[in-house]
């Protein structure tokens, strides 16, 4: 009666062989006696959740040598979303880390049956993503480019070729498609059982029908897990509870925020066709029709991501309800229409069932993994945005590496739990946001896209003022930031129509803001930056920071230091500016989304010393960036203080008065390489100072500017940005920032050894600036990030960010160049000569553009320079 | 002076550029219907495009357009004899090189339909609504520019009960406007007991604050004329003074009060025009009121007693839910027009036998007027001498207007027209769920049975359809798709409306052959430029009153 999918699960679970393997100590079948085996009193790791994520983590942990693992499942293994999952393994992903996870999963599942003896239903069918519009085709071409350079076969094909690959498709409205021949289908429940089988062979204990009530925490560390069958003491807890992860995270005394929310997800199962469909027929993804279609037991399985999703379990519910969810045909109607439009011959096909299977979604459509910032030893892997089976293998592997080695083998910052904080954990926020996220699965992913829901949460005190002056907003970590200001009388396109891969409609607006930054003075509200104050009664602050940061912080009071916060491998955990306010107190500025990560990093590493205090003062200051050659004039008129370079050299910090307001922290940095100042203003003075600056600035041609202008300025100056260009796998040596590292500062610091080694042996990748040569700004596709870089026709790396430089009148891409041995593919040391002696091309959606590589910025750009460029150049920057 | 919301608010892109061409340049009109294919035009012509100007149809072409004050001649030329023009449109279509496509989107359609919608819920007292009326929804869709229909709703404050009415004006909106402002006061005063009348008179006499008589429930677009309020008040005061003097002492019968109020107001309208006013604006106003006309259909609801007073061809209809849940319609008014044998009989009785043939011609009174009873229309009430005297002594505008100077043919024994209403009393029963008052614009396009069903289903929320479940049935994808599409079509029109009257108008204008709302058709009908809208439809004004079955049931039991 129920799907065969489920029948398989039950059979497998009841299979004697399986029972022997997983529950060797059980006396009889689990259905007769629910709790035949008592729980162990302690274990190294307790994993909660027996779906694809939990079993994958158990599988990988046990493979890496950790044996003392207990996996708890409240119902039966693979019984939640995993059971209902459509079972499509697709590598066509936009984010490179997701692509890598999917690729690994595919390879893992392929050999899983052989490894475990459990049938996984793995079938290499390939997948075809259809494009009904040119824009969609561009989007597919971009994915194809990144798949190809990763060695995953993939091609862009014509509608005719689509018809040859799949007999039922109506191709009349198609402009093209992307074919990924190695994509596969699996029975997701069986994959999960296979992983569990292998894990239990490796010693993992699996207990079904055991639910976790909460996790006990002492001194910020996991100590035990409380279940309905007793307590298990443990060092590590892994929350793989899927859509219940949020509630589980909040069940303990020390809440762990896991922002995800479930939505109903529907797919259709049919009886077999008269001529049953071949089981190797490719899976069809029609994002413009918002549907996917796979073959299923001679018939089809088709679901989709509707425009009007139905979030559920907002109040939190128990698991039972997942089984009783109603089919909603009226809701499914648009998807059914899309299906029949795509495959008109299916009209006569008989319906078997409409399955309603909740999926969990996250606020940014990326999954959640990593360690809790507040509770050590509490790991999370959840929020798969309906791609659980594609990510399952890879995500489990990265998390296992993270737990065992302290860090995964790839940069997983885009998926890190610490990109979120408590502020994304409101139920209302999540409910509203996932209603936007789910349709986005099928929407065109274009550059500079902003979420529209859950906005105006954190705002600067100047928000209304700026908004009234035409500000257009984007959001970062809940904070509203200005993109640009639309001049009065000028109108931009509607949000939907403004989606483009080409020149955007704000081009001239940002151009004039950049011009003003170059020639006069602009104000940018940059209040969103994360700001910490660290102080101590003695020298503890200095000593600790000297250990945690690579640059020398023992500078005279009033100096600002740009420095990386490195990990043991020398990679950037954070990139910040630190001002020494006094002998014993420091003011630290980091990127907006570092608020949770950086706090956790420092908290875990600063000595537990009552003399040392760290405070998050982000909310206390409004930050105004005065950029431009006339900034000095505005500021000196407002403060009656000499601001000439002699009195106020670059990288300096002074408390002074601006207008009536006293105690404004003024720093001679702008994060762009342009001359100017950052003003850190206690929020109650914000409006006053802003008004004074604007009034006084009038005669110097002052105007408001936004982050797009800032971004263009910083990229043309070759400034890297943490989170975009820099990550935990990038060292200062690799991005030309040796001068921010004081290897000889007289004391050890984190990452020192790794950097010393790199200094001796050279680096294996190098941050490089590319100027596009034959690129027509008006006609050609714009670069974004993630474009493959080719050197003498060979792939050498990817771009990490790009912007149009209004000064060079060219596009500038920043990215990393690697050196692969031509024969072995082995990574070789990248030398300056290697960079300089190559012909470069950047691949934008399959079209290659010549590019000039540079390791240093254009000095001729600094026409308005008034300080030593070296110092300001070393400036870290933000966007 | 008329406020005209609705279609005018929507800028119709083709209109402004081609308006001057309308009278002489023929290719232009083809642009008007880029979306209506030839066959569709003929369909629409055959179904909807009969002349709605029937109230005054057979006047010479210059009078065909009922607005007599300032209508430019050019406009008339294009409007007159629409069928001929349409033949032109059809031919001209071939010449239109690049037909401009324009379509109203569903939101635009909604904004037009909802521009005049109004809802009133009777406030609950102590958590309970003790009134037999739950509330009402009303709405108007103009076809004339400005609209000639009016509506009113008010709660009587000194007596019990609620008054609701629709008024369909002709030959301009002045009379309908005046009636909509004044009639309820006349009714309320007629209903007042002697003591209250005295109290009010004393208050006016001594300059004290007046007891409020009516609480109006008005849409912001329903306006009252400020200039005439003094004049109107004086007439009303004279009326109640006379009532005080008469002092019958008997308790007022609602039916009698309604008839008296109607007749008295019509009389006052007539007198005011004869006397004139020193203020030239007012003088012109009272003349326009008297020379234009209006029908009225008024409901007075007090507990289980429902009185309908009707003058003219607007209609009141009761929606009754049968035991099996189906809906049926009960007429609570008779149309006063040529289709009503009793009316024809009555008119013939009132005039000499010699006039029998000329009294009703082409289904019209004296071959001219569609409704057989109406307010105003002094051309059908005054003697020829009086008409001439008033017009000649009237302001120039009036004198210049050919319509006012025109005397109906075979005009021998005035008056031919009366404003006396026919009053029907109905005791409300629990199965009486709602009352629809509407001008003939609605009844021309919809049968009352359909009206009862559509409103009934709307109010009881039948549209919240049962979910579909496949269960064990054999259903194909195609069948399911068909079923879902149909459900969607049915649902979509309901969910868009929060107002039963709007919902009804949507059906009246947009219904296709199958009785479901066809958005394309709706969009076309509403996209008509105002010069043409009148040929396809009349002004529609609807009030849907919802009854409180619980209260009615309780009242019934008490009485038993």
C-alpha cells in the first residue's frame, strides 16, 4: 500500500542479517521488545538522529578511527525526511563547497553497496537541467564551468539533444540544457541503512526508539545526553535531528541556536507507464517550471518548489505528525501544470500518491554544520534545504574531520553554524524567511541578490535619514546596509526585473558615488562592523592578543594595526583592525558576520582570567566612513583640531570632538585605500554628528555613498575581504600580506610555525588581481565570483570577487592562482615568475576573456594620496 | 460636481491620444479593442450591446446622452447608435497596423472593482449582536461618467431599525443625489413619535443641539451637498412641523410612513424648483434635481419586520436557504415598468381613454421613460405652462438645454408620473439569510436565482472546498489537472473579494457562458473607455444585507 521505498526500508530493518550487524546484543526483534539493549553509561560521541546525516557522521567518524560512538534515533532508522526523500544525487550546485560535498557523496554512494552489501538502489542516470530562458542558460553555463574544472563531466546541450536523451520531454519552449551524466538516483533510506550498517560494523552502537530530551552542559562543554532511557555521559554530541534540530538545540539550559524551519514539500508518485520507463532515464530538473522529475519504478516521481510554500511546525511538534501530513492537491496544482507542460504524454498516467514530506530550510539556503559557538563539543549537521541526499556523504565527512582533526579539509565557512547567531533564531523570522528561501531553490540565482524577508532587524540610528535620501538596502547578519543612493527623480527597475547577469541598472549611480569618493568626500554608514573591546588590569590583554594575532600589537597608544587572527595552519580565522586605546585596552573591528565566530574563537582561547575582560560593543557605536580627499577638511572644520598628516598620520586613532559631541573615536583608515577617516560615534551622538558632517561637508561636495561604491574602490585597490577572498585556508603569505605578520615580534603566536615554513618553502597559491582586457562592460556578462581562471589554457584557480573599476574603466577580478604539475596534477609552489609569465583568461559562463594578472595594485591610481601608501595599502578592508 | 471614482482612476494609455479623433477619424477606434477579436465583438454586441439608455431612449440624438448639463456634442455623435459604430470598428480593425495591446491585470481589475466597496458590521453589544442585521456590504461600478446611481445606508437613532436604499438616476445624477441625501430623513421623521418631533422642533427653535436622527454608513465617495443642506433642512423642518400640527396620535405605521415620506420628498423637490432660490447656484441645483429623475428602492429593517418601499425598476430580493442547503430568491418588490401589467393598468386608469394608445409606447411611458414611477422628472408631472414658465425664468444654462425645453409628445393630462412607492412587508424567518438591493444594472445581466446562489455561497463560505484526496480511486494526471484548474478558477474569484457586493459585480460583469468569472472578459469590460462603457453595461449599485438568523429565530419564538 505504501511506497515501495518504504517497504524496502522495513524489509531491510527486519532483515536478520541487518539485525545481527546492528543490534548484535538484542535478544529478539526490536518490535517485540522495544528496549532490549540498555544504553551505555558513557561514550565519546553521542549522535542524535538516524537519518542520512546522523548515519553519515557515524560512518565517517568510525572510519576515521573513533569507535566509542552511540547513535540514537527517536523512531526507526531513516524514518524522517530521509525516508521520504526523492533520492536524487545531483552535483549541479552553485556554491563550490556544496558542489564538492555532492561530488563526494555521489562517489561514496556508488561504491557503498559493494562495501556494505546493502542494496542502495544506486543508478547512474545522469541529470538534465532545462533552461526556458537565456538567463537560466547563463546560470547553467556558470555551473557547467565550475563542474568541468572540478573534473565532473558536464555539457551544455541543445533542446534537440534533450529530446534524444529523454523521450517524453516537450522541448518547444527550451533554449538549452545542462547534462550531467554522472548524477545518480538512490534509495535514500537504503543509503542511510548502508551507512549505518558499515558504522555498526566499525563499532558504532545504534539505538532506535530512543529520544534525546536534552544535553547537559558544564562550564561550556557537553558532559552528558539525557534520553528517555537514561543518561549517557559523553564528550561530544552531534545534533543531526533534521527538522527537530532547532527544538533540540533549545531544549537544554544552554541554548544552541540552530536556525532552520520546516516546510511542507510535495511530490507525486505514479503507476508505471504502459511502456514502463527505463530505470536509467535521466532525471529532469526544470527550474523555470519549478519541478524535478525522475523515473520511479516504471512511472515517475515528480515534485517541486512552489512559490507559496507552507511552513509548518512553527510552534514545534512531535515526530508523529510527519506521518499524518495531508496531501494538498490544490497546492500542488501549479507544479502539476508544469509537469504536464513538460511531459504532455503523461496525461493518461495514473496517480499513485501525492507525498507530503517536510523539509527543513535555513535562512540563507545553505546547510548548517559545525560546532556551537557557546557549547564546546556540541556539533550540528542539519538544515539541508531539501538536498540532504546529495550532501549527506560529503557533509558527514567534513563534520567527522572537524571533530577528529579540529578542522575539516575544506573551507566550510559558508556552511558554518557560527555564521548565524541568536538573531536569526526567532521563530517568526525563520517562518517568514523560509517562505522566501524555498521558492528560491528554483529562482534564478543572480549576482547581488538580497533576501526580502526578515529585514530591518538591526539598523543604524541613521536608517530613516538615509532611507529618506533614497538609500537602497542590503542585509548582512541582520544589519541593514546601504547599497547605493538613488538620486531624486531617478527610478530603478523593479526587484524582479533588475535581476541580471549583465550590467546592472545602478551602474551610473555607483559610478558617481565612486567619483565623489575620489574627488571630494563621501559618507558611508558602516555601523554593522563587529566591534569588541578587550582590556585588562595588567598586561594580560596585550600578551593574549600578541599570541592570538600575527601582527605586532605592542605599538604606541593611538596606533591602529591591521592584523590577521590566524589558526594553527596560518589561515585567516578573522581579519581585523585593532586600535590600541590605552596601554591595557584594545578596540577591535572585524567584519559584520564575524560577530559570533570571532567571539567564540577568542572566548575559547583567551585565558580564563578575571582581570581580562572582553566586551561586544557593536551596538554601542555608529560608524561613519568619511572617504575622499576633502574628508580632512570636513573633519578639521568640525573639530577645530589639526588633522594634517603630521598631527594625524595614517593608521592613527584619536578621541576627539566632532560638532558638539565629544569622545568620538576617529581613525585614519577607510578600508578602501582612499584617504579619509572612520568615525566611531557613541550611538546617541550619531544623528548629531551625521548632521554636522553633512552640513559642513556641503561646501566640499559631500554626499552619501553605499557599499557598492566601497566595494568597487577596495577591489580596484586589490584589497582582500575576509569571508569572500580570505578564509581559514588562506595565509597572509598567500595574499601578499607578509608585512602584517611579525614573525620576529619576540613571542610566539598562533600559526607562526606554519607561516615560517611557508616563508621558507614558498606558497602553493597566490592571491592575484586580474584586469579583464577584451570585456565589453555594456554587452558582455559580468564576472561575479567563482569563475575559473585559466593560465596558458590550463585551469589554475578560481576568482573570489570582482567589481567594475570606474577608475580603470575595466573589470577587476581577484582570485587565487595555483600551479598544478602538467603531468601529475600535483600542486607546486607558485612563484612570482609563474604568475607574471602567463597568459590568463577568465571563464564567465563558458566564455573566456583575456585578463592581465597583477600581484600589486596600480600605484598610479593613488592620485589623491597623501600618506605613505604602504601603510594604508596594508589596510584591511571590509565590505 | 459629481465625484467619479472607478475606471477614470486608471490611466488608459490609448485614450488620451485618440480622443480628439473619435468623431471624425475612423481608424482610431479600432485601437480600442485590440483584444476583442471580430467574433467576440459580435458576441458581445449580440449579448450586451443593446442600448442602455432606455430611460430616455427616443429623444433626438442630442438628448440620448442623459447628462444634460455640459455634454459635448462630439461625444454624442460617437455614442449614438452604437451598433452602427461597431460595424465600423469591426471593419476598421483591418486597418489598424499595430494594435496596441493593453490588458488590465488582476490587481488593476481589483482596484477598479473595489474602489467603491463599503462594508458595515453592526457593532456587537456585550459580545452579542442583538440586531437582526449582521451588517451589509455595498458597492458601485460606474458605467456612466459620472455615475448616476446612488446608495444610502443609515441606522435610525430615535426609532429602531435600519434604512438601506439604492437610487438609479436618469438624465443626470442630480435627482438621485438629492434623494439619497434626503429620503431617509423624511422616512425617519415620518416614523418619529409626536413627542420626539416636538422635542426636535423645540431644540431648533431655541438653537439647542439637535437630537441626531440618523447615523449614516457612508463610503468616502458618498458625499452630501453642503450648499443645499440649509435649503433641504428647511423643507424637512416644514414637513415635521406639519406632522406635529396633524398629530394623529396614533402609533406610526411603517408602511404609511414610507409612502408619506416618498411622496412628501417628491413634492418638496417639485416645489423647490418652482419657487427657486436667490442663490444662483442653488437655484440651478434645485432645477437640475427636479428635471432629472431617480428611482428608489428602500429597505427598512426593524427586528423581524422588513419593509421594502419601491419606486421604479430597482429591485429588492431576499436570499432564502432551503432545508437542503440550496438557495432560492424571493422578490420583495415589483418593477414599475412596461413589463408589469398592473403598472400599465394603473397608468391607463389614471388618464382618459383617449390617451390609452399614446400612454405607453415602445415599452416606455409616453414613449420616453422606462420606469413608470420616479422622483423628480417634472417634465412628466408639471403642466406645460408651469414647465415653460420655470424654464424661461430659470438660469441661462437651463434655457440653453434642449432637453429641459422639450415637452413630451401627447402631453395632455399631467401628471403622468408619481413617486409613490409600493410597499411590501415581510416577516423575516430564520431561513431568510440576506437581502439584495440593486439597481437594474445588475438585474439586466443576472437572473435573481443566480444572484441568490452566488451571494449565498459566498456568505456561507461554500468556496472553502473540501480538499481532494485520491484515495483508492483511479485518477490520471490529466483528470486531476482538469479538476484542479476548475477548482482554482472557482476559488480565485471568491478569495479576491471581501465584500459580497463586489463579488456579485465581478460575476455580473465577468461571467462567461458557464457561470464562472472569466478574467479576460472582466478585464475587457473594465478596460472600456468611459465613452463606451455605457453601451455594454449600466451603472451597477448593490447592497447586500446579511441577516442574523439567531436573533430572527429568537424573535420568532418570542412572538409565538
